[in-house]
C-alpha cells in the first residue's frame, strides 16, 4: 500500500484497494491529459508519471502553499 488508504476506505465504506486504484487512475489521467500543468503544479520537471504518494505530496503542497514555488523531493533525480 503506497499510501495509507485504510482511513478513507473506512470512512466511505469501501475497500482500500478501491481507494488505491482511484488514486492511481487520477495520477495517470492528470499526467496523460496535461503533463505540463502537472509539472507547473509540482514546480519541477517530472521525468515520468509520479507515484501515488508523490502525486499526493505534489497536490497537498500546492494546496497548502499555492504562491510558493515547489522544490523537487530529495529522492527524485532531476536531469
């Protein structure tokens, strides 16, 4: 489990696997439909589709700090 999907699953009375799949689907669609916008939201170039946890980090950081430029997570290597 890449993210802790148990809490939303319990809240909405569904399986944690359903929550995981929905997150992965959102990540894939966001990257496929508008990768440039996703890179702008992230604040750094994305060389591949972000993982579910990276995507959540990108979105949460953008929501919490919309006016601040984001920095690449330390575990990503940007060429």
